[in-house]
C-alpha cells in the first residue's frame, strides 16, 4: 500500500490512558505497599493522563482485585478495566462499573496479552458478556488484531469500540514503518465504516507513538503501560507523561 494514500489526521484528539500494572508488579516483588499503586494513579492523573487502565489477572501477579476496588473512588478521569471475561472478572467489573471495560482473550498463564479476539468464532459468547456490561452503562471495547474481518464481526457483538493490538506495528516500525502501519489503517477504516470507536495499545512508546497517531484515522484512545513506566525510571513519571502527551499532539 502506498503511504501517500493514507489518511493523515489533521486534528489530534487521542486520549492517553496510563496502564499502571507495572507499578503493581514492582510493589508485589517486595511486598508491602512500595510503590503505592493508589498514589501512582492519582499522580498520573495530576500529571495529565486522561485515563487509568488496569488489567487484573486471576493470579493477581500485578494488579489485584482489591487494588481495583481501592482505585475506584480515586480515578476521576476514565477508569478502564482490561481482562479476560471469566466469571470473577465479570463480577468485579459489574461491581466497580468503570467508564470502560476492554475484553482481552489472554490465557491465565500468558506473560502478557498476545492476540486479539476471533470475533467470528466467539461472537455469541462476546455478545452475551457485552450485553451485561452495557446494561450497567459501561462502554465496551474488544481487543482485536489489525484485521478488517475481525473488526466487521466485532460490530455484531454490540461492542462500542475495538482496541487494535499494536505489537506487530511496534515490532516492524524501525524496519519499515509504512508497511508496519498498513494493516492498522485498513482495520481503522473498517471500524469507521461500521461505526465503531477505535482504541489502540501494546508496545506503543515514545519512538513509534507519534507516527501511529498521525496516520491512524479516528483514534480515540491509546493505553500505554510497560514502555511508559520504564521511561519513567529515566525521566520521572511527571515528565514522561508530558512527553507522551506531546507525541499525541497536546
């Protein structure tokens, strides 16, 4: 695909949601409450983040279910809870009623999210789960690979948005960024055609975020955790969030 045919976003309105899982991972490595996950969430918002993302897993190896409950009254921007919709997760989200829930098909033993939903195969299952969350007024996003077919099947589940899994874009960005982003443009165009909102996340960082945001049309939100928290070790949390916001055009 010729990069000259891509739609360039003129006005950037993409929101930054900071995933604080890695803060919890560091805390859990030693026990106690250092670093303080709740304080980190409050600080991220104070420094300009427009949302807080958490991804509780059944083994609670980073964010714990109790953390999610404690964070609920502290998140004054947008609270986004990610996870595989197992019964315990559905119960937690239904209790907390965040602004957004992102459904991710990660296996319990997965090191990190590594694939999007097959929205054709799991359409019936997803439809039932999404109906529960939407009845509570929660916006729903489905984690998908950059595949227009998966996007088009996603709309039939009743979801409000899809989140594009950006690992492959990050992997190939330095080698050929135009080729790396091409499937994401096609997926974004499919989302626009079907009326779905568009989020993105996984391995986005200070090197590749600006280009992704410039090229992908109608991008509403990026969720960034690992790279942002790693950068904060060098630049400090406040400065790092400002650097990421700058890449988004703020």
